[in-house]
C-alpha cells in the first residue's frame, strides 16, 4: 500500500521514526533523539560534562547538595535519585549552608570543578541568595537550581510565590539576578539546550567566573522533549588561559624597570591560575618582595625568602610598611578591595604607580592602573621575559627582610604560650599552629579571627590557607570547610570561628558526621560579636548589643558549645588554657570524626593594626571619643589615593 500512496508512506515513516526516536533535520540528515523530561535531560547533560585534573578525566560536576520541597522534589528530585551513581547527591540542612559548602569545594579545587545546589521555590531559594553573593564576590563557580513558579500560571499564586503586582513575570527568584553571573528562567523544556552550555562557559571563564542560577518552572521540570543525542555527548572542559597583549606587557615592563622600590600584591588569581611557582621564580629573579591579600595567602610558604606577609587592613605591619613607601605595586590576580589597599590610603609615595595583571579587564584599570589583561601564570612568564635580567635594588629587598623579621618576632611573642586566664585569639591560633602538620588546611571567614589567623598562621605548605573575605560572610566557616574537606579528603581541615559565627550556622557539623567528612573545629568564645564591639568603641560609641553583656538580655547565659556539638554526633571538649588546647588538638587529630574544641578567649585583646580602613564616622563629634575617632578618620582620608 505504501508503494502506491506516498502520503500513506510518509505517514508510516513518521510513525516509525517517532517510535525509534529518529528525526530528519532540514538538510535531510538523520538525527537520533532521546525523549526525556526536562529534569532528566538536565542531569544527563551535566553528567556528560568532564574536566581534566592532574592529567585525569573527572566529572565537571562532582555532586549536588539538595533540600527538597514542592518546587524541586517531584521531578528534579526523581532525576537526581535515578542518576545518583554518576552524580551523587548530599542532604543539606540549610540552603545557604549547603551552597557555601559548594563554594568551598570549588575554591579548594581551584575552580576546576563545580558543585550544584538545588532548593524548593520560596524561602528555600531565597536562602541561597546570600551564597550567590559569596560566590560572585569571590569569583567562584556554583550552579544554583532553585524551583520556580508554574510557567502556565494557571495555579497562580502558588505556595511560596511572591507576586509582583506590576510585573507578572517576576517573583522571588529574580533576587538572584544582581548576584549571579548568569541567570535564566526555564519556561519550556527545550530552553536548556541553549541555557546550560552558556552557564557552563561563564562559570569556567577566568574573567567572568561566578555563580549561575537556572530557575526551572515547576511544571516544565516534568514536561518531555525530544532532545538530540548530541546534546548528551561527553564534553571535556579545560579552563582557558588568557594571553596578554604584547604592548601591555611592554608598557608594564618599562614601568617596573623605572621603579626603585617595587612590591608584588598576590591575590587569589595566583592560586586559581596555579602560578605559585611562577610567582616565586619571578620574585627571586627580579628581587621583588611579595605581599598577599587575604585570598592570596597560601601562594607562597613561610620559608620563601621573598614572602613578606599579608597586606592591608588584615595584614602585617611588615607588608604595610613597605606599601607605604613603595613607588610601584604589581597587583596579580586581585580585585584590590579596601582591606587590601587600606581603603587606598596604604600607598603614600607621591610617585606611586600601579600595574594590575588580571584575567578580568574590570579589575585591571582600577585606580588608573597600567593594565595587563592576562592569566597570572602566562602573564608572569611573559612579563619576566620582557624584564630580562632587570632586578630591583637590593637595599629595598634588604629593608623588606628586616621588616619581616621584626614583625615575625612581635607576632611570635603575642601568639606564644601564655598563662593568662583568658588567652587572646592570637594565642589560640598560635597554639594550634605550633602543633599542626604542614598539610593541615586552615579555614576562617569574617569576624576578628581572620586578621589574627592571617598574621599567625604562615603556610608551611602551598595551598593550605582557605579564607572567605571577598564577601566576609559569617557562617561560611564550617560550611565552607565541609566543601573543602570533600575536595581534599586526605588532609585535615582546621576551622577557626567565634561564638557569633557558630550560633549563626552550625548544622554542617551534623552534615560532616553524616557523610564522614571529619573537621577539626576551634570555637573561640569571647562572649559576643567582639570585633564589631571593637569597631563600635573605636568610633567613639559605647558598648551596645555586640557584647552579650550589653545586649539587654533579661536572662544572660552562655551557650554550652561542647554539648551542643556532641548532640550532633561530633566529639567535643572544652579547654581552659593554650596548653590544654595543644593537647586537645592532638586528640582531635586522632579522632575518627569531627572534633570540636571550645576555648574562652579575651574579647578586647588583638594584634596591632597597621592600615587605615574607611568606615562611617560622625562628622560632628558628640563625645571626646567621637573627636578622637574623627581625627583618625581625617588622617586616613588625607592619605587616600584619589584615583577613580
């Protein structure tokens, strides 16, 4: 019958092609397809993405954290369960925390792998907005998959939908837009064909790296489409290296050759580029002292003769003294945030010039810098070639060494063993540092501990210092450390946090026990948000709310952190001195699970600060203390660089 009737023949062929999932494109080429739900197609595609680490092909997406709700459990959840052998899922306990763990993982893997975090729509999704801000600020990849409302709009307003009276297409997930490098809302199943590849390329781009948010409408998750087989073919991704423009290298080299007192400011970009050895070789060949941002610490070890220390508001006096005299700073892989530059008051020389080498064009032109748009590794190599045998004057390097020796002596004294009733943060960090293995990774974020850890914990091994200071996110400490431990299972991960951060976010102690990801957590309890109490007093204010004792509490009491940690399955103990802390750390090293050590610390004792930081100050003083604060403020403002 088909031979006699072309219409019937064509109809029969279409039926057979549909059954066999074969399509013919407009050019007559046979194309095989898979009929899948949008949710299944999404995870099948993500599983097909690979990357190269240490010469081995591994998944680009090693896992997904999830808290299920009505916006993601029925379809995304089922797909995750079916594909769990290729893309393992982990149960989160707070959406922000699980996304922060994904950020910690990506940082530890130097942006070569990307974690996924999925939530329901509504509050669950909104909880991940803060984490998106952390990832964007720190230039780190993270794939966020929040559930969304219905594309059909028939059930509107659905449970947990925030309605915008003036724009029906907007809901709570639009809050991700300012803090995502890539945002898309999927309202048809075939849209992922274009959206997912774009999201991956942005997350892997060294210049544009940041979080991608793909909000998937609830009804669309379950809708099916005939996806082309080629969409699911394995793809191996490698992060591209941006090569600099030869003229930019030439101009930067001439600037350096004309300098007499140059320094290097190394940022997180050095670590992401894996340019640690190149940096050390460059400094040695050209006789330039190296300082580091909070995010760049770990790119050089303590013993490196050219490493001077951390710079800026969290930094060391040795590095800051050099920055005040330098006539040229070569900034490598840093966004030059205020805590690095001392709010741009750290460079006091009238002849100061700035050269910025960065993969992101946006960062290279800050404050009228001479730009070199480049990967750190390639840029250092080519800049070194352009410099030839040029070296900075040795008297400048000798001054740097002298500054480092003097400051290290001060820090060692302030962080050494003590018999005082309440040790300082520095004492606590020093006690652990003296007993830590070179491979132990230290983690901290926000609060007063960052500055103390930066100054005391000098890395004994490359890539053993992980902090979150781009967004200064309280609560990152334990969650980020969990992700770091998952990335580096053969190294001990040591977390320093205060009582404030512990109370803000601690559920990943439970996660670390559930998934056998041992952490060593040091809780330094100083009775409140005492570093902000310090700022409150420094600005001429009086203690109010920050210090627990001035929080207007009717029933003032302090948390039993030891037993709280035990209730989540961790081993825990409370110590009363630095000598007890050292002994407890040895027990923690031997523990088979997460170990929490609690120690009371001094709330008013800090290492000496050495850089200006601009913060709000009353311009019409009310008290004597306000007047003193205003004088300090004006002194810093007078030294500020007036660049754009």
